[in-house]
C-alpha cells in the first residue's frame, strides 16, 4: 500500500520545516546583500550629483570673475558697446550654470535612491514562497 498525501512520516515534516527555515534565512541574507549593494550604488550617484552642484557653482564663479572682464572688453570692441557685450557674456555663462545645476538636481532626486531592484526581488520571492507553501 502506498502512503497518501495525508500520511507523511513525522521525520519528513521536520526535515521540510528545517529546509524551509534554512532557505528563508539564506534568502533574507541575499536580499540584505542586494539591498546594501544597491544603496551603495545609489549613494555614489547622490555624491556625484552633489559634486555637479559644487562644480556648477565653482564654474559659474570662476567664469564670471576671470573671463567676464577680458571677454566683455574684447566683445565690446566687436559690437561697439560694453554693456551689450557684458549682457551677452553673462547670458552664456548663466545658461551653462543652469544646465549643470539641472543635471545635478536630477542625479540627486529621491527616486534615484529608492532600491527598486531589491523591492522587485523581494516581491518575486514572496510570491514564490507563497506559491510553494500553498
């Protein structure tokens, strides 16, 4: 006579529970490792974005102080007006500074810090475990 599904020997249930607990612990460790790796990557992106803000500010200040005087005077000889040449130079430098600031802002947004891969993997693992249990 074959054993039916309702007649599982007690040793097999204990073995299955032990295996399930070990696999759950192992899975949790792997999920935590994935979370750490993803957060490390996201923090690096945050630091890069902050660096872009600093570079933007330095570029804007240095450009305004060093180049504006010389370039405005040269452009004034071309266009015939010192105030128009100052306006042109200032506008170009402002566009560059705004571009760097916008790129830096997008790099440090909170959405880039969210651990999306880890969240997706945890959901998949939870589905797989619930399917395995039922």
